[in-house]
């Protein structure tokens, strides 16, 4: 089982991520549905066509890419992406506790093991209750990304 989970987690953690933006953000057109396709060949073709026509522009310096590669000060982003996928595959869910700077901007995340999440949000209590490392307490719902199998 570990071999299968590790193989899938490696495949999820390894791809080179790219960020694109519309070249004319004020012009709202119909987004090519092939860009959302699960078929890699269709998606690749659509991206090539959209960048060649100037509809999309690649942003290699985007903040999201920096977060994906350096989500934690002590561990590489690839390791955290892999760990998150292992949690999803073995437990069915993964929790990413967002780290913010003094201005409130997201600067990374901490992967919280699912067994360290004591309570998930409800309409009456929109917080996660975590016990992770030296922290025990409530974390606002907006500060935790919760990936799960529905």
C-alpha cells in the first residue's frame, strides 16, 4: 500500500506548475472549456492556442508559484505537496493551516495531520480546533484549507 500511495503522491507533487492570466482582463469572453479538461492533450493544445493568439499570458513570477515552491521556511514545497497528497490518499482529507505575515498576506502553510484536527467548522462555530506542535486552540475557518473526498 505504501508503494501505491507514494507513487501517487510523487506524481501529484512533481509537476511544474504554471500560472496564466488573460491578456485583456477587462474583456469578458467565454473561457475555452478545454482549459478545464481532464484530458492533458486537450488542455495542452488549448493553452498553446491561447498563448499563441495572445489571449493568455504566462506569469512565471506569480505569487502562487512562490507559495507552491516555498510554502514553509524549513521544508521544500514539493515535500509539503507530497505530504498533503499522502494524507488525502490514506485518511481521505488534508488540512493546510495558512501562515500569514504581519499584514495578513498568506506567506505559506503548515500541513496539519488530520488526527490533530479536533473539530471542523459548523454554522454555529466557524472555526477549526487544532492541536498541532505547541498550539492548541481555535483557528478561523478562512485560515485552513480542507481538502477531502466528499
